[in-house]
């Protein structure tokens, strides 16, 4: 049909903030469909909060695709690392999309110890003042939405952006120290929504960025190394319907196609 998409060992994606109006769920689903990988790490804040009523059709489609990938026949290991926004998700996720949820995830690849952790652990503000800061985040996400509608509020957003990004070096430095303490040579975070790579004393820190800002990014890990990718829309990806009214049918699709039928299918496989 068409050429095989690039095959990676691991793909890392974070901060999709499903349920937020600024979430680029459709684009994230495209990335998963257009690439091949043996392991997928959802590195936290995939949900903006646990209010499922806010999920749109595209948001359910993303979850449906995760569920599909977690089918053992696919031979993809799907790992969900909890963030500050999807904190407390473990039970729901393991049932809803059939993936395991971790606080942090350690693995080895090419003899290199890897560690994935969302990153809010290294942001003093978040840890000490959880409620205030999650309010701050939803406020920030709402402002971005206003910006998308072209309201004259861009200056305030710029100032908030600068503030938000100030947290990025803090998370980077906390993560690098944490990696050092825990014997990891590569550490992967999200949380800051800014994709970066920083090397310090032989330890590499990578941030996967996010899916709510103008830059949509993800990481891949392979034998040659780690790469930061920026998602760019292909012409044939576009499908602008994102109406909340379609949520019910998207939910039905999710339970029918991604859920029950596949369970029945793979129960019969081992015989
Ligand atoms: Mn976060």
C-alpha cells in the first residue's frame, strides 16, 4: 500500500491534557498511527482532569487508539506514567484502556539505564501548593483558548508564558539530580510543555514537550539515540469536526470497536 512508517524502539508523548479545549488529540492520534514502535510511554497529564464529560469525540478516539495498541496481539508495550493532572488514575486506566500506570518507569535499552517521570516532582511550586497550581494551569489553558480565537489578550499570555517557562530549567535541574541519585543515564520528563534536551555530567535530560501549545512534540528512542520531533500536519490528516455533540457516538465507538469486541478476539488467540 504505502511505505512502512519508521520503526522506533520507544515513542514518548506527554501533556496532551485531554478534556482541555486546547488539547490537540487528533494530531496526537495521527502521530501514533503514522509511526511504528515497540513501546509507548504516555508521560503524564494525558488528561487535564478526571472529568470525562469534557472529553470530545477526538479525545475518545485517542483513548480508543491507546486501547487498541494495548491489545497483546499488537506487541506494543504501553506505559502510562502519572502526572499531576491525571493523578489518581491508575484504576480507571487499567480498566478503561488496559494499560498499567506507574509513578515512574525504569527500563534499560542498549545497556543504558532509562527513567521516565512526569516532572512535577521537581517543581517546588506544584508539590507544595497542588490546588493553587492546578487552578493556575486550567486558567493558563483557558487563556490559550482565548488566544486561539484571536482576542486581544496576547500580551498577558506572553507574560504568563514566560512565567510558565521559568519552571522549565527548574524541572531540568531537579530531574538531572534525580537521575544521578537513581543511577539513570537518561531521564525523560514532561510537565513544562517545552521540548528540550540538556546534557550535564554525562546524564541526558529530555523533555517531551506537550500537545496544548503551538509546538506539538514527541520523543523517539532508538539505537542511534533520542530524537525530539515536531508534529507537522499532513494534508490528508485534516478532519475538522470536533463537536462535543458527537461525543456520545464516539464513546459508543470506543466501547464497541476498541473494547468488547477485541477482548473477545484475543481471548481466543491462545488456543
Ligand atoms: Mn504536569
